[in-house]
C-alpha cells in the first residue's frame, strides 16, 4: 500500500537522451467527464495494492466544492468514479491535499475551507475528514473541524499517521500569531483530540503551504514554511516528553537560492532531504527566479543546502525547461529525481509562460545533475499546469494536471508516463 507518494522508489530507468525520447505519455482520465464529476486537482495520487488510484479535486462534485475520486484499473485502462462530494451542510470544501489510506482502506484528508464554523461572512476554517468504505459507498466522518483563533485555519496539506494512529498536518494560517500551525490529532475514545504542537511566527517560520509533513525515524517530523516577507525555511520537530521541540534546519536566502518551498520533503537512506521551491534560482525571465530543486545534506546533526538545479523557464527565442515547481519529488534506486513544474516548457499556448513539464534530474560525472524534460504539456486536450506530485507505482509515473483535458470545462487530466 502506498500512502506517501514523495517517498516511493522506482527502478532505475535507462534513457537514450533527448527530450523525452524514452518515455511515452498517455492520458488515463479526464475530469468533468463521465463519472468524474470533480475538477481542478492539486493533491497527488495514491495507490492501493490492486493498483487503483485515489485523489481529490478542489472543485466540482454534487455541490461544486470538491470531490474524492477513484481511478480503478481495468486491464490497460482506468474507470473513474466520484467517491464523495464535499459541500453539504457543515461539511468541508475545497480539498487540495494528497490522501492517506489506512490498512482497512479508509481515506483521510483535509479541506481548506468549510466545516460547521462557516458563516455567511466567512467560508469556514477547514476540516480533517475520514471516508470509510462500506457496502453502499463511502461514509464521511469529520475528525476535526478547525475553529476560530487560536486554532489553525486553512490546511493545504494532508495528514500523515504514526504507528499509534495519531495524525499530523499543517494549517497555512491560524494559531497564536495567525501565521500557521502544526497540529496533531490523537485517537481518544471514539474520536480524536487536537493539540497544536507548533505555532508559527516571525521567528520560526510563516505559512506552511502545499505538501504533507514527512514522518521520519523515531517520530521526527520534517516540513517547510513558504515565507511571506522571508523566503521560507525547512524545519524539524522532535518529541520532548509530551511536547515537540522545533529546530529550523535551513533558512532560504532568495535568488539565486530558493524562495518559497512547496511540496512534501523526500528523504534518502542517509537522511538527506530533497524538494523544490516555487521561486528563486537564476531565471532571467522573472526577477524572483523560476524555482529550484535542492538537497539539504545531512552531516551528523547538521545540514547544509545544495541547489541541484535552477529552472530556466520559457523563452520565445529557443528551447527552455520548466518553471515554478509546486510539488515534491520522487527518487529512483540510482538516486535520480523526478518531478513536475507548474509552468514552463516550449509550448507558449498557456498565456505565454508555458504549460508545464515533467522532468528528470540524473547525476552527472562531475557530481552535479543533468536535467531531461520527459514531457512538455501543450495545453488544451493535453492538460496543463500540473500542481500535484508524481506517484511512482509499478514502474510507471502517474500524475495530474490542474487544467486542460475535456474541452467543455478544462478540469484537468490524469496521466501516465511509462519508460520504454
């Protein structure tokens, strides 16, 4: 069972060079099409042991406020089904997270908005939910409804679970300083008890954004804040008695360093951390840069940052690569990295900024990384603006675009990239 896409390992694939010459791209589903009533997915896919795929859409469904969907494997194709529609009375709305699946097939996640504390003057603070499968479908249970301050507000990450069934996640805002939180939901009787284990502020980080926490050895949690007036940071949370102690591992500097980290952190066997930043780097097309891929290299209890790749963006004068990565990374058995950029590429049909890419970073002989663009999104029916992380399952990459596809609605597509 795969529950955290960013930590999946792939076999080492061979490629013959060039721009995607050893990979095939195919659309396996279109949103707002058939039984897929939702659209605009941002959270990544997860897979069960049978190869069925699950995810969320931020829009659409029976109430036009988001869905949970399944793509069931049927031979070489997939059948899409809407499992749940958000937006009923007191329910959450607008999920943008990746799901977590437990050993019984129940699905857990968050919604940015909605919940029983929504009023005519605000859209609510969000919820943590559980969907339990049954003979007649899935039943939702709200595990926690975020409340007015000082509780957290607007979770853009999903939840991760420890061995005791406790759930951990972040909220983008809320908390004592309204700069975001890390929360824990501990099983208690028939429900869960919430505790805020970190309140972010101007001293320890602002506004954790997209991407789940990474649960490491001994219950240590790793995550990022995206910054506001600052470029953001990477933090570590270690348990100390009944509390958690935060340690900032790295503060980003802005261009030519990264700015605005997003996506779930990826850890290798040595404890080095990898991910992307939305801005930063040295892209000349944009003053703030087009984003980077970075490694936070571990040496004992200390970390140092290395920028592995700076994206070049889109240029009308010649081939360029991606720009503005929103998601985390996948690593294969050779240590090569794979991911998506939300914009960039050669196709200028997406408002002149490019429609996005799927990329690979392979280790080079000089100790650096060489980028290969595996797919450039063309817009329209091809899909564009991928915001979700890739899922590696069965030797294939699966992903989502937040737009494109069905020409009536452009609600996005689910795609597969297969090594040849």
